C-alpha cells in the first residue's frame, strides 16, 4: 500500500493541507479504517501524520470514537453475560455499575477525565445510596470501592480494545467517609433511660449496653 501523502486543497480563498491514512482494522468488525485530517499549515500536517504512522506501527493508535461510557458498559456487560458467569455474579456487576451509568453514562468515553471519576466517587460517598437506608444518603468506602473496581475493569477492556489509551480510573480510590461527632449522654440522661427499662424483658441487655463494655466483656 502506498504511503499516505499530504495534498493541498482550496477552502474558500485559503489553501489547507489534508491527508488520509490507514489506521488498521476495526477490532469489532474487522473492516478497514481510514482517518482524514486537514490542517492550515503543511508542517502541522506533516507532524501529525508522522505521529499517527508511528503509533499505528507500534499498535498504540487510538482512533477517534464517539462511544459513550454507558454504551461501552453495556457492551462489557453483554460480554459478561455471554461468558457463562453465574446469574448472581452478573447481577452484582450490573448493580455495581448502575451508578456509573446514571452519573457518567452520557460522557464520551474518550473525553472522560480523572477529575470526573474522582468527583463521581465523592458523589457516591455522599449521595450514592439507593437501597438499604435513606435514598440519596452516604455510602461506605467499601461500596464505593466496589463500584470503582468494576469500573476499572470496564476501562481496562476499553484500553485493550484501543478505544482509549489510558484507564483514567486506575488510581482513583474511594474517598474517606465523613466522620460524625457524637455527643454522649449525660449522667441524668443515662439514669432516665435506665429508669424507663424497669420491668422490660430487655432490661438486662440494655443495661449492659450503657456500661461501655467491649463486646467480649
């Protein structure tokens, strides 16, 4: 195949410089792909063409793509479903990735940033709860980390397919939860509580609960 050349074209009253370069087969369809680029200056076109050819030769070129985060997650989940995983495992993946689809699903995958993933992790910590408590309330670091772990697996596959060149979630970890300061009861409040237990069938264990003992004790 002949090497790509840079050709001058006329746009209005200006001369611009365009090249068409082969970027290899589509990993999903196997069809040949070409990329067209146009620049105002010839030297810019030469520099870009050289960089693209180098990346294609090394198998590192990432072709422009408009696939969104949500679309790629759907493709990834389809692969999980067809891999004979247990139904419970598939549901766990779906549940873990649902917040990502809700918050980041419309973002073009190639435009996703580390900052967006970090902001998403913070949102999950503060407002990500959807069941097992107050909807919109905070989640534990463990729950946030589980979702991030599944999302990293999705992005690793995107890197492997050359949809993106880096995994922007690779080094994002669950932010620490907010600490809530609790004020202990006053002696009068403890006495009132104990008085209210008189005759209750749970009087003994509730009495023990206010003694400050460790579980083993």
